[in-house]
């Protein structure tokens, strides 16, 4: 059920991968090192890559989807700036593929309310939503995600450890559909676990759009410097890599290490007794140097919003064709019109 990037190198062309993001705000450095780099590498290897701009799923934990079109375009912008090739990858919007969303009804009939309520990822997301009540969409989210994955018959899904329960729901839906209707329509997709480390934010916690501790990919060099100067550290002048006891310092060391292609321990040794100010200076210089080409590409792409919309239109067209074929097959085995 679990594989790695190294595990698909032998025959990448036989794999189709579905992944994506919710357009709730700008992507940040954690997204880049955690997922975007990996997607570009998978594309380079030759896998068939589907990237979903999961706009419908924005509504799982909020009442309104503010600035949705702008956020969706900015996701496409960040994908392309990172190296995603729209001629080789299918970039599409969730809401633009009706046939995909029609799979939700038969899929919901395959899981019980109790099973959805026990999903640990859903329980955790509800607990951290900060809301007194949540919509029914939060409970059906894993099944909606199953429709995202199975409409294109993806056999691999990049996930973190915390997302494995969602993928298990997808595998359950695929298996039960095939058993109920006596036809091998859907694969049971495997988890693709990346070796990328969890990047900590400027407060020492997980880097997140909602926590206000992230450095956006679209930040300028000056904005990056300002955000990193405000990062949480501690009073110990000697810089050491200790994620458990010094998470703020560890997060900065990790970020510098990723940009410099070194280990956090080596970066810590270089800073030594020079203190947090020197560490932040080193990290800022490393980040700005590393992302200078990325920012140049991003600025060039941002100047042509029409191109971004065309990429999404073309991706929507291909995704609709794939979804229509899958829905026709589902209707045939179910015996519906």
C-alpha cells in the first residue's frame, strides 16, 4: 500500500498520480519543499500527473470561498513557476468537472456514517477547525477525495502520514464498488510517501497558511527577510539542531539546509556561537539565493493571467473527457441510464 519515489523509477510511465491543493491562499516554502519539488520530479520521470485545484473542498471548513478565482489562478502560477509543465500534466479545477462530482453519490452508498465518523483525520480537522459546528461536507470529505482520485483511476497518491486514513477510505470505496458490481472498474491506489521533511514555520510549529507562520512563495526578498527576522528562537547563543527542545531554531536550520543542500547539523556548526541574529541572516541569504530563479519565473508568468486561465481551461477539458469516460463505465456496470 505504501511506496516511495524510488519505487516507481523502474517503470514510471505505468503510473498515474493525483494530487493537488485547496485554493485558500498563497502556497509557501513548506509546500515547495514538501510537495512541489516532488511533483516536478515525478513529471520528469514520466508519470501521468493530475493536479487538482480543489476549490469545492474549500467549503469543508468555512462558510464562504473568498477570492476563489484569484486563489485558483495563483495556485496554477505557483505550479508552473516550480516547474510543472502544463503540456505534460493535467491541471484542473474540481468544480469544473461535473462528472467527477457525480461519482460522490454512488461512492457515499459504499461507506457507513460510523466509518466516516471514526476517520481520525476528519476528527482531527474538526478539532482544529475552531468552529462550534461543522457542515456535512466535512464528514463526506474523504469520499469526495475518493472521487477526485478514482475519476482518473490514479494508482498512486502522494500523502503524508496524517493523510493515510483518507487514502484508506479511497481504497475501501474502490474495493467495495468493484465487489458490489462485479467489475474491476477502479484500482486501489497506493500511498506515495515522500522523503521530504516536515518544514517548520517561523513560530516553530508546522508551516501553515492558516497559522500565519509561513513564508509565501510569492514573497519578495525584503518580505522574506522581514518574516525570518521575526521568527521565534530562544536565548541560547550557541546554535544547535535540536527539534524537540529548540523547534524555532531547528526550523530555521532545516530551511537553510534545504536551500544549501547541507545537513541542519552542518549549518548549526557553521553558525556556532554567533547567535540567532547570524542564523537568521544566513537563512535569509540562503532562501533568497535559492528562490531567485523561481521568483523570476513567477513574475514573468504573473504578467500574463490569460495564460494561466488557458492552462486551467485546457486541463479542465482533458479532466472532463477522462471523467466522462469513467462515469459512463460506472453507469454501465450499475445498470443506470
